[in-house]
C-alpha cells in the first residue's frame, strides 16, 4: 500500500463513523488489549510498546494518560492529524509516525509489546509484516494480533453484508468499490480474510515460540455474555468444539511470544 497525501473518501467515512467515540468510551477496548498481554509480559512505564495502525489514535493516547510508553505507526496522514488534534485536547502529543509497515523500519529487538488490531487485513504483503514484527520484538516480547475471520457470519469490514468474508477476494474488491467508490482500493480495503489455522502456521514459521489463540487467552470474567462464557469453557474441554468456535468466531485473535 502507498501513502496517499490527499484526502481519501474512505478515510472521511471512517472518521465520520468513529466521531462519536470519546477516549473514555475506548477504555474497555484498551483494557481488552492489555488484559491478555499482561498474562505474558510485564506492562509498566518501562515497557516499550508499538501500535501498528493507530487509526484515531486512542490507544497510544490512553497509554500516555496512564503513564505508559507507546509509539504508533499509521499509513494515513488524515488519521494522524485527527489523532494529534484529539490528543491535544488532553494535553498529550502522541508519538505517531507516518509509514507503511511493509516499508517502514521498526527496528530489531526494540519493543516489549506490539499491538496489531484490525490492521493486518489491510496490509497487502502481510507475511512481510509478520516477519518484521517478529524481528522488532525483544526476546520474550508479545504481539497482540486481531484481524478478520473468513468464516464469520458477520464481518466488521462490511457488517451490512452477511457472509461477506466468505466471498472470493476479487468479488469483495468489486463489491466494496461499487458501494464505497474507488478510494477504497487506495486505503481501507480488506485484502485478506484470515483463518486461525492459516495465521498460526505463519506465526510459527516466523519464529514465535508460543502462540495462544482467542480461546486460550480468554478471561471468562471479561467475556460479555453467559453464552460466550459457556462457549469458552466447552472449547477448552473439546477440540472439536474449539475448532468450530475458532472457525466461526467474529475475529481472529492471538497473543504470540517471541
């Protein structure tokens, strides 16, 4: 993906859809990221974190508010401008850099934690991105990964279209271009719909020593409904139920340890 300096219609649409979210409204999402990470890595003011794909910038901004270090990498100048403007209202200047993960130098053995939430579906050469994140983590460091799940019945990428992720790539691209215009192919298209099995295989190939899926990292007390809590318990007891749960879950989710 290229960096586009001009305003893009799909970024405008994204900002309009997220304009109602306040920083404090994002606090539950913030906690949902950090809760599983803290099972494997100490998170305190000395922890060096990177978020790939900062969007509106709420995660690095909340990190700053809590005295935590978090650098950001974002491909959209529009989103960086929005993030800085929002953070400035709280007296914060977020450390967000303009760049594409595929090209930007994120270093080697730099970070204790790298957060990649709802971004890798948009990384055209995603395997290159996984390898770079592995190298950028310190030994024992953790990647929080969350993205699309191909066989989910509803997709966050286009939640008005049931079984959207099941469509072949070219059909998805054509659909989104017809609905949202050609800018979607410059920034915003989901190049990929993943499965847990596909990702686990790639994470292992990249060199991660421990790979935990969404069932393994789920904290039952934090699960939003009794039905979901039961699904977690059953999945932990039965490989067959776990395979079904991961196949049709609304998203892929992992903690991977270098």
